[in-house]
C-alpha cells in the first residue's frame, strides 16, 4: 500500500478548492457579525474546539439573527448545526425541519437535515432528505457531499444501525428459545435410592 503524506500546502489547496466550489448562497449572511462568523468558521473546522460558553454565545447570536431575518433558511440551518454541536438535538431538528419547509429547494438545508437524522439513527427519513439534497446539487462539491452521506446511510441500513434496528438485529442473531409442548421427563434409575 502506498503512503500518502499531507503537507500544509495541499490542505490549503483543498480548502481553496472547496470554498471556490461552493455557491455564493452558502456564504455567511450579511447579518452575522465578525465574531459570529469567526465562531462559525471554528465550529466548521472542528466542533470540539468551541468551549461551552462560546457555543452558548454562538447559539444566542444565531437566535438573534433568526429573529431579525426569519425568512432566511440558511441562518436557521446554521442555528440547527450549532444546536446539534451543543447536543440540543430536538431543537436542532425543529430548526432544520423549518428551514426545509421554508425553502424546499435549499440544498444545504436538506443535506444538514438528513445528516442530523442520520446521526440520530432515523435512517429512512435521512435517506429521503439526502436524496432530495442530491437532486438539488448544483456543482460537483455538493454532489460529492450528498453521495458520501447517502453511502453512509446505506451502510447503516444494511448493518441494522437504525432506531429500532438493534432489536431486529438481535432477534436475528439469537436463537429463539421456545419450550416444547412435550412434557419432559428425566430417566429414573431403577433401584437407586
């Protein structure tokens, strides 16, 4: 097997290629301040680097942005993603569901809604949302994101990793123990005391 080394130039080149492939509609909405966009950039690089206070601050700023611009689905998507990073799954689902309801043709809303559903092991609905996102892809970068997510969902479905999937998987693996209707008797040795 061939070893691959990654230097900082190749990572920068990849990041430039990714950002240039992204449509202008995925740029930060103008309502987000410099501090908010900085926190968002850090969250996208690695969600674990944000401290709890930074996550709370980011969520508060995004809530304010949603209140100021309730008809911009991309801000709801960002809020849903931040809530997901902060492990507030139910509210994240609500925000992403609302974003897809507001803009059914928004690629990023469908993709991220599908991703959260996948992470919550609601695989059938995740597959539907990811399929809808794939149909909305406008460039190779978006198509590749949707393809990888769909492949992960198919793997989860095949392996039975889905809400309710564990029980059916266990039922297949463990033999059923039914009692026989015949009465069982144990042999009795004659003459034994």
